[in-house]
């Protein structure tokens, strides 16, 4: 048996890459599905609230709170999906003025700062969510953790996407970018 073959118990980076990329693709597809459903739900809930308030003259107590929860989730999930596709608004004028190797270093420095932020957001967002589980929110019998849990879920997605970026160089280039950084 040749010695250059990997041990069956120890997956190599190359063997893990397709699995991680498939996992990221699945997470992103699910997030996009949830995002679409969330937008649709907010529209339906808003229309129902208007209908009940102004047509039936019997306002509902829950639409504003549910819409707010959905909006928070939509914002955090959307941020994670945009991070993966490198579509967040960025001011890269100064970075683009740097020489090529320094540009790559600057991009990685920003990504490492984002990784540190997401690790902190994950840990403390999860702690805050768990601490709020016993409380209820407003007119609904829903815990405020329904809001707060969006932050650690989004942070976990962005950490996963950072790992994907380490393995797959194509994920380091912004969608639609003319140059690779």
C-alpha cells in the first residue's frame, strides 16, 4: 500500500472540501428559502393586520410583534448569505490602491476581524438567547430568545462560510468581481 494515500480515519483537506462546500450550499439554499418565506409572511401579516383594523374594525394584537421577529431573522440570515457571496457594501478604494500582495493581506485581515466578531457574536448571542428562554414577550407567549437567537445562528453561518473560504479559493472573489484579491 503506497504511503502517500490518506488514512481512512483522517480525512484530508481535499476530501473535506466537497463536503463542506455542499454543506454551505445546503445551508445557503435553506436560508434563501426561509428569507423568501419570511418576506411573504411579512406581506401577508401586514395585509391581514390592515384588513382586520380598517375593514373589520377589530385590530389584531399580534401582527406587529410577529412581523418584527420575522424582520430580525430576515436581516440576520440575509447578512450571512450576503457574506458568503461577498455582496456586502464595502469601501475598497484604499485597498485597491495597494499593491497586489498587500491587497490580499488587507482582505484577509478584514476577514479575520469579521471571524473574531462572529465568534464573539455567536458565544454571547447564544448566552443571551439561553438566558431569555424563561421570559415572555409582549402580547404573545413567545420568548425574547426568538429575536436573540437570530444573531448566533447568523454568526454560525458566517463562521462556516469563513471555513469554506479557507478551503475554496473561488469563494474569496466577490460575485461579479473583475479581479481576484
